[in-house]
């Protein structure tokens, strides 16, 4: 899904403070292991969604910048820490437009299940390379399995039926 404005509230509710079951059980453990001990590090969350991982790393002692191309996602993330007690810097921008960030600013950049939704992923990776510290800077990314992004055979579906809650799901055809 290229535009996350419409489903941002649904996504915020789904992810909550610790991610949904899919993220907690399958996706996040590997990412967390790769990030490791981040105390005192500068970390960039590329496609932060509702910011649950940004908040987690900030609680662990990292200095976190979280960005998303969806204005509503950023607002939902900020609303979960209204006084910004965690001192997370939130930026509303496309991942391939990080001109407001200085070169070699981050120890780690991560894109947790967001890179495949970034329209100009090549430009985003180029920007990640620029903002990462030269020695020891790390980029950690997770993406969906290719079966979930196979052109016209898959896509997000948003059902709006009167008097029923909106349903959003991934539709897959021709898996095999």
C-alpha cells in the first residue's frame, strides 16, 4: 500500500504498544536481535508507522528519530507519548528525501516491514547510506515474502460496509 493515510488509525490500533502478534512472534525478534544493545546510539526508524519500535528503542536508551511518509501515522505515533517524554524526533517525509538530516548521523537505521512500501526504495537506500556513520553504521531491513508482493496477484483490500467495522486485509491470488 503506497498511501497509508486512510488505514493509519486501523494500523495504530492493530499495532498498539508492542506490535501485533505477527510482528511480536515472527518479524520483530529477528530485527531486535540484529539491532542488539542500542543504549547511547543514534537510531533512525525508516517508516515508523505508529512508532512502537521507536518507543521501545528510546526506552532502552537510544536517541531515536522516527519518520514516516504518512502524516496521520506520525500524529498517531506522537499521540502515544503526548509529552514526548522519550524525546523521539518525529519527521513527516518520504524516505528518499532526508535532506534535513546531516551526513553520517546514525549508528543504525532500520526499516521494519516498510521498505517494500516505499515508492522509491532505491532512493531511500541511497539516503540511508548517506545518513549512516561510515565505520560501523548498520542498516537493518525486513520485507514481506515475495508471494505477498506479486504485482496484480496481491494487494491490500479495504472493505467498507454500512454499519460494520471497516476490514483491511491482504489478498493473494495465484500463490503457487
